[in-house]
C-alpha cells in the first residue's frame, strides 16, 4: 500500500538548516532514557540470576505445553454426569461471586462513609479507616479463602466469606472516593433548608452516589466471578476445585471443557452486568 | 432564621403534586421489582453455595480468635527478644519476598512487552484487516479471562516447580490485561499524525513508531505500573501452587497452624504491597503531570 506513495524529494540538509530545533539531538533526554533502560536491564539480569531461571527447561516446557494443548482438543467432560457436576460447580461459583460482592458492598458502605473526608471530618477517623481498608486490600482473595477455610471448614461458604473480606477493602476505597467526588452544593442546600448533618448525607449525598456505587458493584460482580473460579484451589468451593483436580490428574480434555465453561460464564456475566450498568448510569465510563 | 416561603394556589399545586407522585411511584415500582429479583437471586445463590447461618454463628468466633492467636506474645520487658522470636525467619522471608517482587517484575515486563506488540494489531485504526483485529482481540481476551493461578497450575506441570512458571503465568495474564488497555489507548489517538506519516511515505512500522508511539507511551507506562501493583498481590499467592515466592511459606504456615508465622508473613506482605502502591502512585502522578504539561 505504501509503495504507491513516493516520498517527496526533499533536500534534508536545507530543511535541517531552516528548523534546527527539530533536528538538534537532545543528549539529556537520551541520557535519561539510556540510564532508565540500563536500570531496567540490570533488574532483569538480577531477576534471572536470583530466581535461577532454568533456560534449559524453557524449551522442553514449551514442547510439553504443546502436547498438553493437543491433548486438550476437543474439550470433553467425559460423561454427562461429569458435565452436570461441572455445571453445578459453575452455579456455585456464580453464587459465591454474587453473595460475596453484595456482602462486601453492604459492609463496606458504612465504612466508606467513615473514610470519606466530606462526611466525617475527623482526621484520626479518616486516617484509621483508610489504613485499615488498605490492610484488608493488601491481602489477596486466595489468602482470605485459605484463612476462612481454616475457620468454617472446606466448602463454598468459606469462599463467600473470603470474597466479602477482600471486596470490603476494595469497595471501601472506591466508595469513599466516589463520595468525596460528589458535588457539595446539594448537601449545603439541604443544610440551608434546615436539615441536620444526617439529612444532608441522606438527601444531598446519597442520591448522587448510589448510581455510581451500583455500577461499581456490578463491575465487581464480573471480576469476582473470575476470582471465585480460583478460590476452589484452596478448597473454598466452586469450579476451581474441579479445575485444580483435573489439572493434577492430567485429564486435559476435562480441563479444557471446564476452562471453556468459565470463559462462557464470565463473558455472559460481563454482558449482563455491562447492560445493567448502562441502564443505571447511561453510557459513560465507569470511574 | 426561618423565611416565609411563597405558596402556590392549590389548583396549580395539585397538578405538580400529582406529577411528582406519578414520577416517584414509577421509580418505586422499578426499585421494588429490582429488589424482588435481587432477593430471589440471593436466596438461590445462598442455597447453591451452602450458606448456613448456624455454621456461621457457631464458627464466627473462630475468626477473631484466629487473628488473636496469630498475635505474638510480646512483652515490654523482653521486647527485642520477643520480636526476634516472632520474626525468626525474617532472612528467609525477606529473600522470598524479594523473589516475589522479582517474579512480578519479570512477569509484568514480559507481559507489557507482549501487550505492547499485540495492542497495535488489535487496534482497528491502524490495522486494515478485520480478521487480524478479531483474532488478536480474542487471544487477548482469553489470556485475560483465565486467572493467572490457573496458568501457573498448568505451567508447573510443564516447566517444573520454581519461579519460572510463576513468571510465565503472570506474563501471559498481563499480556491479556495490558493488551486490551493499550489497544483502547491506541484507538483513541489523534489520527492526524498517522495520516501525516502515511502521506509522507512511511510504512506500517514507521506509522507505529513516529505517529502512534509518542502519543501513547506515557499512558502505557502508567498502565504497566498499575498492573505491576496488581501483580504483586498475584505473585504473593503463586507459591500456593508451587510457582515460587513467599506464597509457599504462607500456605505452609496456615496449613500447619504456625500462627505467629502467619501474622509475620502477612504483615510483611501487606507492608510490601503498601510501599509498592505508594511508590507507583507517585511515579504515575508524575507521568500524568508530564502528559498534561505537553
């Protein structure tokens, strides 16, 4: 396509003479880029040495992966009983995601009011609530699942509780940011008309934030479905348990069948939740 | 200081009040229907995921008790000795944490390079063939949807135990996640430089290098840093399936009920995650500042 265009015959030297600012070499910028790349490269080398990355295993591993890929085709659950089992586990996964998201949102809401500077002006409360949310968020869902399994035992219930915990952290942060981003004139209007501080929150603040929060919850429902597929690996229920088991016993056709199920479920929920989100807040980006 | 509010005549007021009542009734009806559907879904989900209030109420005390159990006994009199005992494995844990960060770094970097290469092929404004765009996008979607720990489970079988499968799993998942974000950035660029480079005879690579890249690079770096932050959390659990890092010691401590070790390792992880969050946030804000200066 580009061969059709012949470049204009331009005398490079005269152009360079007329616009020296575009042709000057910016040595400082180049030195910055160069040193940045050198540091990045140094960390790569450190990483490879420290982690003792075995390059000899890389090639044989890729061949093995190719074998696994061939064995995965076609996806096959083995028997219809197995297929029913996997579908049931998938339903369990979606249920865990739904309950975890809702529970996390309900618990995070009062916390986010505490953590929002325009609702509770106390600096100590603000600091403490923010830092505790950060702590909860710093712990991965899988770790929460591991802890809850040792508290309530194996099964999907531990998964629900794990998702509630990890969502509590993320929702608390997102919600409080949404609340801080609201327009304060509505609250001032309510206060000016004689409302108390709580009235201001209820009638001035909530109507502004509820659609935003709802869309965030819907967005998280989708991403939690992905998280819920893996917490089964530590025994917290859902399809992850089946998936991890089938991978360990090298039943590749079942593995690919389960992965296919997960892909379909996640994209279905993605579709539904984005429809609902657009219905709630209109076609604007979720922040 | 109450002020007199002017009151409308009743006939005008009635019409307005009726309109208001109609509007709120319609809204209430929607909320009511939505609420019923939600409750039905919750009941169904609770049944399916074996939620049991009795089990919860019988065992819920174990949760604070668990955390209370992990608190090391530190008294003021023997403070330094107690802390030293609590953090007895600090050398090993710090090394494993360092491994975790290196796994994250290598995985994120490899994934960012992968996403960088693929994102231009997934952008409809740079690639004319819809087939290439479609195939690239579906590939990225696949990499993004399969959780990294599932990749790690499979890679551990192919590459053996150790950090390598962890790095590769994070790289693959990051390729999917960043490729999509990068492609969205590329699709939103100003098209005039692209046309300019084509008009002056540039080929496809020159279009990418001189027209697209200068517009998107700072956004790319910002997204990659955000992903790095997310991947630190992901890499911390890679050890659960034998893919290296601090996770292997954590799962051992939890499974074998080494309570104080659990709290020590969790604390180290949380501190690491927070520090990395702070640093990357600083860098990202500076990058965004540079963007708005231009």
